[in-house]
């Protein structure tokens, strides 16, 4: 019987959930869904000084927003420190590890000497073969010690086949007897991570390329503990447009998941974008439903080449990767309007312009208006900024629209009140009737209809572009259109 697939996402709660961590979580989640396996969320919180409750909650909230679900309650690595210490003790007893009493000063001197001699800067094994008697003497003197794993001698090597990079080999002679427990008794990540994976029965480790360097050491720990070795798949790095690695320290909040949530990205659109940072199908498909992506996902699709996330910190309009914006716009414009309604509502509530009637008597109008105006929008926040005139009487006027479509035509000072009167007089405020009024008036005054149309658009919505003007007039409503046209003459003052 084939073994159940068990994967894990194991973030350190030392800050917000960033796009690199989110991408790792998404790949693990997709692989678990594709194989019918399980995803474990393990919070690696053993760094007590840097781990915070706020960071933990930020990670959980970020994953929930993305729709990444896990199959058991989150594990906290700090709860299992005693298991890690016990594993180190077993390694000591089996002869796979040893106590090292070398002081920091002695180790620094050894490294400096190696530099001078241009040799390998690695531990020379001074304490590797101490006799039990010598160890007892040092322990009796209460000398502090660390615990090192005993790397096999000889010409052999640690090797494994990475699901992305193929055969990886590291010769024993190039690996020093590395530390697994500090002198204060604190297990190091390389030990804790391996012990946790063994306990949790992890079958596949899917993580960033920066974990590749630790893998040979962890394999030595697996072997020393007599445990089954999982399969590894290391994802390529994500770089910015200047080919620098994306990082919290370098790029700040702009690489945080919550940054994109607050700026109007739809969760699945952002998942879709992140998946494509380092993964592809043979057909180079770009847009996926959840079911399509789960069905298409495989470790073979992970690319070896680094991906580029085009961070644009200094561009407030296109603050991030154009591809991310394009994918978000696609979903915003093509999803059933009922699916984006909750996100639009959230933006309205945040802006303080939500009207309970939008879920009551005005619900159909609300959905129809969202559907009408979304085709030019990229973000859910656009409904509050660019689309606020449809839902509130307090809306901004685009200075360019004001100058080009209103102030450029002095005659509008006279024509706006006339147009308002004629629209107010309509018994049936329909597309056909409003269009007849506008075009008949243009003929009467011997002006281009576009002057009235563009002027009315700017006066009624504050924008220079949008849906068809007669759709706009119906959506805004007769009374508000009339009021705004009359008020528009004040722009000339």
C-alpha cells in the first residue's frame, strides 16, 4: 500500500507572512490536495526573543485569507524541545554525536589559523575522539560543552535526488562535525527540524532553495536516528527586478501578504499569481480555477530558474508586478459578481460608506452597478476610489477630467442647467430617453454630442472614462444626476 503523503509548512514567527513563505505554503497545500495527503502547519517558535504572538496570528490570518487550509491544529515547535534534546542524547549514546568542550576563543583561533594557511575553515575534530575518562574529567570541572554530530570519515558522500534539481551530492570531507545543541542546552534548527519531521511522518519536504544547504546535514541526522528519509523538493529563489533576493529586510512591507490584501487583491487571484512564480505547465497556462490548479500541480512543474517579482516601491499606481495586477484584474472582471460582492462590501465598510440598503431593497441595483463599473478596475479598492460616485454623494473629481471635459468648454456653464432640467422632466428615465435628450440638445445648440457626454460624465462621476454614459446615468439615478449637473456650474467659479 502506498504511503500517505504528509507535507508541512513550517514558518518562523518573526514577522509577517511574506510572499516567499506564502508561495511555499501554497505549493505544499496544492501537493497535499493533489495526492489526497495532509498538510501540517508547524510554527517554529523556538527563537523566543524574535517570535511574537502578533507574528503567529499574522501568519495564520494570511494563510486563511489565501485559502490555504491545514489538516490538524497548528504545532508549536517549542512544545517539543525535550524531544529534540532526547534525540541528541540518543545520538550521544549511539556514538553518532559527541560533546565538544572547545571554547569560543579556541574555535576562533582555529578558524584564524585555517585562514592564514588557506585551508578549509571547519572544525578539526579536537574533541571527536576524547576518551570516556577525559570527558568525565571535563564534566567534573563543569566545563561548558556543545554537542556535535559525528560526520563519517572517508571518501564517501551524502547524496539525494531532489525533485527539482536532480542528484545532489556533498562529500563527507566537505562537511564539518556540525553543532546540533548549543552550550546552553538549546537544540539547533538543523536537529529540531529533522526530529519534528520524523515525528510527524513527513514524506515530502517542499521548501525554498535556501534550505538546500542544510539538507545533507539533516540527512545525516535521519540516518543516525535510523529514520526514513523524506523526498525533497527545493523551490528556486524569487528575485526582484534588480536580481536581488526578495526579503523582508530589503523590501519591507511590500513583500507582505497583508500589503496586497489591504490594496484590493482578491485572495485566489494572488494565489494564482504566486503559484506562477517558479512553477508552470507545459502549456504555459496562466489562469486557473482552484480545481484546475490542484489537478495540474506537480513537483515536476517547479522551475529551476529563479523567478522575478517586480517590486515597484516608488510607483503608487503600479506598486507591484504588472503580472500580479493583470491577473487580479482578470478575476475582478470575470468572476460572478456575487463572488466579489463580499470584498467590495469590506472596502465600503472600511471607507465608511456602506449602506445596509445595499443588502436590502437596493441589492439588485448594487450588484448591477458593481457589474457595470468593474471592467475598468484592477483592485477592489477601486470601487471606493474610482467608483465612489455611484454609491455616495461624497466623491472626488479627477483634476484632469475637470480640466479636459468641463473647464475647457465654457458653454457647459450654460448647458449643464438646461440638460439637468430636461432630464428631470423625463417621465421614463431610460437609456433610450436619456440618449434622445442629450443628442437632441447637441443638435439644437449645434455642438458635438461628445462635449455634453464627456462633460456629464465628469460632473456625475468625477472621472474622464467609464462605462457607456447612458448606463452611467441610469446607475446613478435621475435625482442625483440632475443635482450633480446643476452643481457642476460651480466649477467655473
